[in-house]
């Protein structure tokens, strides 16, 4: 059996990261450039900005460890265009101009690809970790609970490989997909349906129909602007606890979901998410559960490092991507949903997994 050892070795005027493989009584030595290893390992490093100072639209925080990165972004109150389809892949999806309060998007990346995203309303800017979150009244948003995914989860396809892109480009694309540019499917299951959640919670009271009828909502926006959204009767998100935030709860023991809880709690970002307790959260609790992962980060970083360093220019990479990017036909954003790991092929899978 081969035996592999890793070590930092001083060589001439620098340090190399060396692997030594013992096989058939022979040592096979490979040295990796320390600069290349440093850049590779930095991708796995733990990093938490905390709550950033923000006035209006922009980044609230970036938190990462290992292969997982969590980004939170805030949109200021305003009137925003949203594409609203009657059914999946509706070619005649209608664009509505809809007033919204502060909207928070929490995006999770894994291995530099989109893992999942959640979205919430707030009536005040997120200047404190304990700001209350409210349900979003748009289709394809998990309100009642959907196959273990976190409350507020947005139903998005994994249809594009972003792993070769720089962080800024991945974030821009993710925000674009969460913005309503993809048509919301208004013929989805009740679990992922914000408008009917609001309709049912308000017992179909017509005086609140602007909460679930996009035409009425648009008319109210046209007449009153967006200021009314800061005092509108949005429904607070209430969950079982910080580590049980998969659905709205009506239990007497349920607690309001805050911004901090949404970030630091246990939640699934997608059906196949195998890390409900994200590494940065595990590390900030006690870290015992990810010791073996940290060891693997060193190995993976070594494997992806080069023996000769050639440099890395993020700005140049971003410039090349933006220069080469072409307008994407809306129809290309859709494709058949991937098969679940548990091979669950019930009649509703195709409908439930539709994108916006």
C-alpha cells in the first residue's frame, strides 16, 4: 500500500510544499510552488466579514469555509420588474412592475457553483443581526416547507457550470437569477408558492389581494409608489428553531426567524445539500465535525497546485469573461431537472422543480 506524507521544505531561497509517496521501497517526491499552493488553499480558508455597513442596495456579508461560500445581499425598497409566468416555460410570461420593501437574498455556493438561494423581506435595513425576516409573496419560494430545504428557498435549476468564473462574476450571475429575470412559475405546488401562502393566511380577504394578485399589486404600485411596503402587513417568518428552519411553523414554541439565525443555523440549500450545517457555522460552534475536512483541504490544495507558478489576475479574468459573454436567450435558462439522489419520481417532481 502506498504511503503519502506532506511537508513544507525550505529549498534555496523559498519554501515548497512537498509530497513523498513510498511505493515498492522507493520514494517519489513532488514539490509544488508555495505561491500556487497558497492561492489554492486560500480558496478553502475560513472567512467571515460580519455584518457590513450598508445604506441601500449591496453586500451585507460574505462567509466561507472549505468548499462552501455564503453571501448575503440586500435590495433597497423600490419598484422592480418581475417576470411572472402562468406555467412552467411559459413563452408569454408577463412582466410586472411591483413595489417591494427591503429584500434580502442569501446565496450559497459550493465548489464555486450555485448550490441554492433563499430570499426574505424586511421592513428596515439590515443594520443589526436580529432584524426580523418576512415571507416573500412570489411563486416558487418555500414557505410551508419543501423536502427539507430552508424556508425562503428559491426553486432554481442547476443548469450552468460557473466553477471557472471569478467570484464577482458568479455573484453577479446568481443575483441575476434571483432578481425575477427568470419567469416565476405561478402553477407550482403550494409548498413553494408565496402568493397562495399569503392568500390562505389572510383567508382570501379581498382587501389584501395586492399581496397575492400581481395585477392588483402592480396597480397599487402605480398609484402609491413603494413607500407603503415599509408598513404593509407582511407575514413574519416563524420557525421551530435556529436548526429547524425548513418551514413556517404555527407551533406555540416557534420563534421568529432573524437575519442572524438564517445565516448561522442549520438549513439545506438544495435537495442534495449534504452539509446543512455549513462549514463556517460548524467551525464557529466547536469545529469537531470538520477536522477531517480541514485535513482534506490541504490535500486538495496540494493536488491543484502547480510546480511552476504563472500568476493569477482576477481583473484580467473578469475582463475576458465580460468581453466574451453574449446575450443569453431566455429559453436557454431552462432544462429538464436533474434526477434526485433518492430516485424519487413522483408525478409532481417535474412541476415542483421548475425554475422562476
